[in-house]
């Protein structure tokens, strides 16, 4: 059973309100953790590449 992204986000956000349970734990339990980490890595990598490109053109 696949959980829609909105529902997964709602579960992760709700878990942060409960002491002792983190959103990352819920992501791991519902099978979303790997996708979440890959998405964050993609955004950070894109941001790093965009910064490098902007620095290269700023030097000219």
C-alpha cells in the first residue's frame, strides 16, 4: 500500500508533536526515508552546482 505524499507529510509532522517520536522515525517505518534522503541530496547537490556556476560567472 502506497501512502500519498500529503498523508506521509501529515504523519511525519504529527509525529514531531509526540515526545520521543521523530518525523524521521515515521518516515523510516512507512518506507519513505530513502526517498526523503535522496530528495534532500538532490536539492543540496543542485544548490551546490548552481552556486558553483554563479561563482564562475561572477569572476568574469
